[in-house]
C-alpha cells in the first residue's frame, strides 16, 4: 500500500499540469468555503431547501444551517476529485485525470453559483 502511494505521488510530481490543476481545485474549494462560510449568518428567516411536486406545500423550508451543507459539499468534491484524479493518472493516464479535475472545478463553480443565488434570495446582496 505504501509503495502504491509513493508511486502515485512520484507520477503526480512528474506531471506538472495535473499538479497545478489539483492546486487550483484545492484553492477554489478553500476560497469557496471561506467566502460562503463567512456569508452565512444566523437568522430566524427560513429558506427554501427543496421542491417536490408530490407534497402538499411543494416548497419545503429549512433553517439557515442548511447552507453549511453546500460548503461541506464543495470541500468533499475537492478532496474526492483530487484522490480519484491521482488514481486515474496511475491507471488511465494524463488526459482522463485532467478531465476529471476540471469536471470537479466545474462542479465547485456550479455549487458557488447555487449558494450565491440562495443567499441573494435570503438576504439580497
């Protein structure tokens, strides 16, 4: 196991483009977590957490703590995409690993857009 991890890290250091891409996804995730984490403040107002056509009210409300789920999601996506991309580098090669990292960047950006839209409805910016 230790040998596999060391081999993966050697391949990662040799592939500078993937290393920079992983740095970008990590920096984007940490920036997202800090900015959104500081934008969330306690309030008695409830926000729409999800919609269902099968329920009686259709719109379901939740407390402000619900927004922290988006922050955790962004960090988890960053960690998992980094680990899986290194594994893809070993198994499939450079193109698949880079594609997977940039897909993770896209997911984090979409998460950021979603949270900003919710925050703008909840407390207009």
